[in-house]
């Protein structure tokens, strides 16, 4: 496991975009397919949300494998969307169960602030009353949930890849992932700033495109807005997925690349 300089965090986003540019159409197709699958699962009351949450680590592994295929010069295929289900699935489903339990625990604690409105929204899809927005209770619950989610996110960041590529069981993968993120907090802080900048760029692009659509279509612009939003989303999300792989590649290099990676890290530090 490497400890990398803060500058690597910016590079992860750039690497993610570079990987997206290698096969933008297939990336968009895989991402859209994943989103549609999750939406279909989400249509099933309660169980759908549980199932979608449990499957997140397996799909995360799939996108890690997808990114590595591109990084190694191979072409993307549709079956890569399910490639994470073919290796150490027991560990990935175990991670999914723990991820679900963590999410429910966080939502349960957020109920101390808003009386369970955020939990009902996330699990049952029940829209909160207007008063929850006006008095700030829902916002307070969301902020608490976000703060509690950060260590959970650190534990699950590298865990799927560690289970698939290093054959680690669920708990051991979570342990190594958490401390890998913790020891590289400077790089992840820079990474967060880079993602905020990318989000701002995408938002600006969306705003400009929306103005153009409104000018061209007038009253019909509202119906066409989704067509404007789609290409922006299908650029941002694949870049985000590929950046996860870039962070793993730097912090957990392949055994044959480890000496070179460590030398590069030392050179960067100097």
C-alpha cells in the first residue's frame, strides 16, 4: 500500500476523464444500463432499495474491472457490467450486506434530528412534508447522515477491488480500505476539490445548454431538458467511476508495478 502526495488526488480525476475519452460511447452505454437497472430495482417497494444497496459493491468491482480493461488497452464490452459478479462474489455480497446495515444505522441516527423523515424518503420513497424543509430538520438530518457516511465511504472505497483482485474477505478488505484512505487523506482532500471543480464545470455546461435549448424550443424546452442533461451526466458519472480505479492503481499497485510506483511516489514527495 502506497502513501501518495496530495497532487495525485487531482490526477485521479484527470485519469478518469482520460479513460472515459478512450471509449465514450461504450462508457455511456454501460453507465446508462447500470442506472436503469438500479431504477428498475428501486421501483420495487422496500425490497428494491435493499437489493440495490447490497449489489453496489459488486457493480463497483465491475466498473473497476471496466476501467482496468481500458487502461490495459482492451476494448469495452457489455458483459463487463457484470464482471464484478464473477470473482469472490461471497465477499462482495458480504460487503453489500454491511453497506446496507451501515446505511440503515446512519438513517436511524438521523431520525434523532428529523423524526425519521429522511429514512422514510430513502427507504420507502415517502415525500417529506413542506414543514420539514422550512424548519431545517430535514437538512440537519442530511448533514448528520453525510458526516456519519464519510468513514463508511472510506471503508468501502477500495474494498470491492481488494476482494476481487487481492481475494480478501469482506471485513479484511474493509479494514485495509479504511486505513488506505485515512493514510492518504491529503490526496483524497485534493480529489474532493477536483470533483467539486468538475461538478461546477458540468453545471455550467448544463446551464449554457439549457439556455440554448430554451432559445431554440421556447415553451417546449422543459420536455427537451432531459436530452440536455443526459450527455453531461453520461460524461461526469463515467469519469467518476474511472477515477475510483485511478486511486486504487496508485495506492494499491500491481505486484510487478509496486517498486516503480514506490519510486515514483518518493520522487513526487521530493
